[in-house]
C-alpha cells in the first residue's frame, strides 16, 4: 500500500469479505439444520445475520479501515446469537444420538453442520477479541496494542532462517486475519488442543476449552452412532 493510502495504519487493513462469507455460510448451515434441532431459532439467526451484514457493509464498505462501535456490536451480537443457537442444537443432537431418535443419516449430517458452525463462530470470536480486534491489530503501534490473547508462529519467527523470517511479525509487520483464526478454530475443534497457535489469556483458554469439549462430545457420539448404524 502507498504511504497516503490508509493513513495511520501500519499495514493494509483486512478485507471484509472473508468474515462475511464465512458468517453467511454459518447462517446457511444453521438454517438448513433438521427442524427438530433448530426450530423457530432458525428465523432469529437468519434475521440477525441480515442485520449484521447490513451494518458491516455500511461500517466497512471495502476493508476494516475504521473503528465502528455499531458495526462491531452487530458483529458480536450476531456471533453470540449464532453460537448460542448452535449450542441449543448441540444439546438436542446429543440427546438424539444418545437415545437413537431420528434418522441416522440426518442426525449425523446435523452433527457435522453443528461442528462446522462452531468452527466458523469461534473463529469470529477469536478474530474479534485478539489484540483489540481487526482494526486495532493493523492500525495501532505494537507497543500500544492490547495484550495478545493468542501467539501465532509468525510472532516468534523473528530469529528464524531468512525465508521464514521474511514472513514474521517483526520483519513483515504481519498481523493475523480472519482466515488465520478460522484455521486455528478448526484445528482446535479437531485436535482438542492447541496446535501451532498458543492461547495466552484466561478468556482465550476458556473459549478454546468450551469449543474443544463440544467437538469431542460430537465426534465421540457420531463415531458411536455410525458404528451402530453399520452394525
């Protein structure tokens, strides 16, 4: 980026589309969940998604290049609604898996949808809370950022070999974007533990713990139900 473009930013602000596309996908996945695990909540989630999308488009026409309390409030509100509704679906799916109710294939597909929604939603939570959020991470001087909730590999690659060092936070002024948090969320949901990204704060560890427990329970019950169906 040129010196006059995005004045006041250390590095190019993050584009809005990755997070909007993923949140839209999460909304669609929830909207098509089996009706006995989503019920009327599907309309609440879809309505909240539309409001959040409009607010984010108005606040950030192209990139996250300015603070917007309203835009961030809508984003956090929608993610909270999506994750809360998904936890209701999770509880109902667990009940179905334990009792053998519902169609086996439909229940297993619903479990996969709940897992994917958790990955998308928790990725957005991590993206919003780390180091003050997406705007602050790329705008504020590093010594003025809020304490980090997560440590990425690039944050400690400053003394690595040159081809790795060139991508480090110190050399390239690298800052994580939504896709980085989405990948981290997916790896936490599959490995049930940190992989290459380390949690640093208590709130980060608590969110990761809840996400990992949900993923573990779903996976264990899905495997058990699949074995039962195959037998």
